[in-house]
C-alpha cells in the first residue's frame, strides 16, 4: 500500500513539471503580429476540430457505458467497471487536449526563438514536447493510483488475494476506455492531418510549384491544424493508453502469478520512478548553433539514454525491496529497456537521411515516382525483421528470467514487466516525439510570415529531426504494443479460467476454432489499414479539388494579391475525419465480441494472437516506410539530387504523399487496434463464456 503513495507522488511530480514547462513556453516571445495571427488561426481550427470529435465520441462512450452497465446489473461485470471505462476515456482525451493546446501556443514561439539560435528553437519545441510527455504519464499514474485507493477501500473487507483480484479486474476496464478514445483520436486526427498534407503537397508543390507552407495555398492552415490534432492530440491519447494498458495488464498477471499486492505494486512503482528519471534526463537536452542533424539527434538521445540508465539502476532496488524472492524479474526490466532502445535505433537507421537506406531511397527518385514507391515499400518490409527479432528475444529473456521454467504464470508476469520497463521513461521519450509537430508548425509559420531564410533553415533542421524522432517514437510505441498485447492475451486466458473454471480450453492450432480465430485476427490489421487509407484518399481528393478550385477562381491568389479561403479546407478535413474514423473504430470493438459469441473463448484467443502478429509487422512496415519517404524528400530539398523543384524532388513528393497516411494514420493506429481488441475481449469475457456455457 505504501508503494501506491509513491505512485501518487510520481503523478504529482509529473503534472507539476508539465505545468512548469508550460509556463516556460508561454514566457517566450511569440513574434510579430502576423506570426501571432497565424498561430491563433491554427489553434482555433484545432480547438474546433477537437470539440466536434469529442462530441461524436461522447455518444459512442454513452452507448458502451449503457451496455457495460446492463452487464453489471446482470452479474457479468463489477459495479465499478462502467465508471472505470469512462475515466480511462476521459483522461486519454484530456492528455491529448493538453498536449495539443501547448503545441499550438509553442509553434510561433519556436519560430521566433529559432530566429535567435538553433539551440533556443530546440529548447522551446522540446519544452512543449515535455508538457505532452509528462501530462500523459502524470494523468496515467493519477488514474491508476486514484482507482487503486478507491477500490482498495471498497473491497477492504475481503482477504488480500481476493481483494487485489477485484482491484485489477476493475482497473483493466479503464484501459479499454483509454484504448477506445485513443483509436478515435489517432484515426480521426490522422485522417485530418494527412488529407490536408497530401492535398497541400500534390497541388501546391507538384502542380503549382510553390514552396511548402506557402500562404497562397488554401490548405496550408488545415495542414498545420492537422499536425496538432493528429500528431499531438492523437499521439498523446495513443501513448496514454499504451502506458496504462501495460501497467494494468501486468498487475492482472501478478495476481495470476500469486504475487499479490506487491506484484501489482512493482509495475506502478517502476512507472513512478520513470517520472523522476525522465525529469532528470530533460536537463541534458541542448545543442550548439552549428549542430548537424547527427548532433541534434544526439542531443535528444542523450536525455533518453540517461533516463533509461537511471531506471536500470533504480529498478534493481525496487525488485529487491518488493519481491526479493523474484529477483529474476529485474532481468525482464532490463530486457524491456534494451528492446525499447534497440527498436528506436533500428527505426532511426531506416528513416534518418544520415544513413544508407533513406539516401538510397532518395536516389531512386531520379528514375521517377514509381521506383520511389517500390524502393520505399521494400525498405519498410525489410525494416520489420530486426524489430521482430528484438521483441522475440525480449519475450524469451523476460519469460525465463522471471521463472518461466518453473511457473508459466510468473514467466508471463515477466513479459508484462518488460513492457512496463520499455515504457517507464515515456515522459522524455514522448517529449522527443511530440517536439516534432511543434517544429513542423514553426517552419510553416516562418514561411507564411515571410521570416528571413536562415530561420526557415533552422526550423527545417528541427523538423527533419522531428521526422526521425517521430519514427523512432512510433517504433517504440509499436514494440511496447506487441509486448503489452502478449500480456493482455495471457490476461484474457486467465480471465476465462477465473470466470468459468469448468470450461475446458483447447488452445492448440489444430483446434478449428483457434485456427479460424487466427485467420480473422490476421486479416484485421489489413482491413483496418485499408479503411483508414481509403478515408485519407477520399478526403485528400476533396482537398485537391478545393485547392484547384480556389487557384482557378480567386483572382490574384497566385500573385499574392488575394487571400485564400483557409476555413473551407479546415472544415472539409474535419467533416471527412469524423466520417472516416467510424468504420475502423467500430471493427476494433465489434469483431472480437462477435467472434467470441460465434467461436467461443478459444476463437477469441486465436484472433488476439493473429491480430498481434500481423498487426505488429504491418505497423512497423508502414511507420518506417512512411518516415523514410518523408526524410528522402527532405534530403533532396536540402540540396541533394538537384534540390527543390527538380524531377527527383517531384518524384519524392509523390512518395511522401503515399508515406503520409502510412506513418501518421494507419501505421500508428494499428498498435491501438492490437491492444483494444484484447481489452474488449477481456471486458466481454464473462458474456462470451456465459453464452457458451448455456
């Protein structure tokens, strides 16, 4: 119980640090009147979109809450389960909103600071990223600690083993709420941002031959709004659910492993320690004015590596204090930390223009857009090999270090702990990721406000770095999703055994129900990616037509003598995003429930396994291919292969338009799909078993 007070302190420390970083950002000068006007327009558009999105999502949450309430009255769920679902969704949404809010305040301030020096621009953008990162972990720990104290008080009369089982069972449900909100935020925001981005590039860069973020482009404000609603608000909600999901699933496995309250306290304490390690790491992020891309990346990496090192040391004492009889679990923590660092390094290698794969991809643009597409797909597919090997090794190391040889349940607990270890430094890891969209927006403001060319050069350097950190962040999120999903599958099986101990489970692949479930789960990520890609394509087509119409009909627009109708493109993107996010989100909720009712618990177990395997690889492929296409374009824009406006550049822009929905819509959303299907399956496990025991 005392460990939970430390978790509450960690939550408070994270939120206070986020507040301090927010105050630091707001103190920075915002630039001239035009810069402030553009920033306000982006903020207004982002707020309007989120208001529309949250209104629609609220209706979905009300329906699911009512269904869970009915199941609770029917004895299939605990009384607190529906309310935990709501708090999970609320805090997930709040995390994204706060991150988006500070990002839209920091964009003009980053541009203004970049006019002074590269290091100042980096510090402002990174401080804004810190607000996002530490808000996510602070609210996550607040939700965890709050529910733990409430449920512990409610069930205080029960024996410890039964009490902790009730606590973890109820807490799993707010993971489902967080996952639902994250999926809507990621998919909706991803459709918005990439429809605007693709429409802006295809008409502005390729057809009209005007620079990126040129104020004459009618979709340029929508593009900047999209960076915030997709890459900040959506990402914040996404990683919030990854964070709490890994912790609550590991807590559930602690109960199954017979480790009781102390076993549950371990992942939460590690997460709280990660807050303090991440805070220390942020003070090491700085660079000099003439820094290269490699030096900029090293500046951000220094902070994350120091944080990881501190956790590696502190975790030993946590394990020794709380579960001294299970010291091998420390190996699982180290395994998760190492896997996170290695997956980030692999993503960096395949997406940064400092390395051969992206340079080779850029060179393929000299022979046209077709070869850029072929080379990018090849790069993405090849990039899946190392992450699969890393995650596989982490699973085996974690399992056997934690006592899997003698106890299957304890081995699975170790796998869950490794996922928590990977995410323990999320505060600073997410800060390096969220920094990217702020730098991207700063570059847009510098262009639209016609700031001196050296300012745009600095913001472009920060933006290119942001593409790499975003790619590594996505790899990190996807890797943690795979480990968390394995823990959730184990939690699902344990839930079935607890709910219906008389039910005999045959989980062998020769069981037709398991095999059918594997096939359904295997195709789910492809169906999901197809729907999200199609939504981006349709939305982008409407933006392309609108931009062409304005170029054609607004007299003096191309000469800079007339203002485009920015609001029209923002509104079109918002409407398209709301429509496009429904079908992908619904299949993640409906398919596991329907499959369970038709195939039973064994079919669902197969579905979760198939969904995890194909989803993990498809997500890695799409994220890395998309990141490489984007940086190949920026590599050419920096002066390689003829620079901006040449044939190679136009071909690379086409590759980037394909990569945009890959890396910012479909790819990062798949990791939520993996976990949400598991969470939904766990919550509806009692209903599925009740139907099949009739």
